């Protein structure tokens, strides 16, 4: 990934609530967003969850004070001291007023720091319910939950997840700041790079910006074949075909967001690659640490590398979608 490319950081409710307005590392991220060197995006559902959480906190404080006042006022007439005084008065904000103020404050906060709020997409509800009601429960819903009711708490996360899916679909490298385990797992599955703490994001950004990293990003070390090793040259030529297989398998895994293995073998078979060859390539990619084998799926580990793989199989994907016969892989 070119170090000059602006990173997109997708922030979940769990991280917004944990960092709040005062976390010093999150403040550094906001300063980068304000300076337009970092793009911070938040799903509308996550933003509303954070806003209403803070709104409800303030409403609860007002309610507690109102109850204390009502108790005092109710007993004042029977009190030897307070009964001699005029009836007390209390002017507190109504919940509706607090709600309006919270919306204005959050809109101002987003505008001041360049935070982009992603609205709910027209098809997000259909996609959410497909994951929820499907025969095979899909993340961020927990497939090990005993019943459907236990999965209901993940419905807001599913809408948040769909916003991230759209960003990935736009072929954008995506980092995510997320503390929720189920959602983090789902984000990893589609190729996002997940961070738990703001300081981890800061460390990664500073590493990318270091002069040493930028210099290394522009230089590729020479291979043994380039140095004139006859055996390395011969092996390199012999293994070229395998590398093409690995490139194709990796590209399909990255493009289709870590499909189930049987689905992957089917897609590759339609593209002209036998399941045996595809499985061997996937095993080599797993041993190399390029992809992760979860048991039922393969997931891309390095998103920037996955983007390159996607680009390399673009013609194969188009041919597959158009149902054109492949030239052979």
C-alpha cells in the first residue's frame, strides 16, 4: 500500500463509547481527520447509538433530580421548617429538549472533526434480515447462539457491518476500530484490518509515515534468480504455474469476502481450475500466512495485498459473472 494514500478508519459504537470525547489517542485521530490526513467514517446506526447513550445518561440525571425534588416538595407541607416557606419551584429540561440538543451537539462534533456519517443503505435491511433469518447464520450474528432471540442483540451491529461491507465493495482498504468481538470477527472476515485501541491505530500510522518504512516500500530486494543462481532460476520457471494458481485462489478469496470453502471450490471450478489444484494452492497460501484457514472459510490476512490480488483476477471475475468460458487457468 502506498504510504501516501489516506487511510479510511471505520469506527464502531463500542470504540466511540470507550474513547468518548477525552481519550488522548482518539483525539489524535480526530486531529488527523480534521487535517484530512485520515478519513474517519461511522455508520449512522453507530453514531445514533452513541448519541442516544449520552442523551439517555443526561436524561437519567435530570430524572433523578426531578424525583428528589418531587419527594422534597411532597413532604414540605408537613415539615415544621419548610412548611413555613413558599412552595418550591424547579425548572429542568424536558427529555425532548435534551434530545434536540444532543442532535445539534453531535452534528457539530462531526462537522468540526471531519467525521463522515454513512447513512443506512436502501438494501441494508434486506441484507441484515438475510443474515439473521438465513439457513446458515452469518456474522456478525453469532451462529453458536442457542436461539434466534439470543441473536437479536446483534441486529444493530449487522446494520453497522453492512456499511463496512459497502466500503470494502468499493475496493477501498479499510481499517476498523472495534472492541466488540462478534463484529470484529465479521470485519476481519471481509478483509478489514481491525484495531482494538486508538493507540494501535496511531502506532500503525506513525510506522507508515516513518522515512524508513517509506524507503522500504519503494525497494524490492533482489531474488536469488536475479542474482544469477541457476537452480533458483530453474525452480522459479518451474513454479510460475503454481504462482498463477495461488494468485487466482487468493484473488477469488479476497474478491468474494472469504466465501465458504465449498462455494470457493465451485467458483474456481467454473473459472477453469480443478478443486484439487485450488485446494493445493490454498494450502500453500495458508502456510505462507497470506490467508487464514478458519475451518469453513479462508480469510485474507493482509488487505493491501488482497487488493492487489483482486485487481489481478478482475478479468477472470468479469468472465465468470458473464458466464463466458475461461481461456484456462
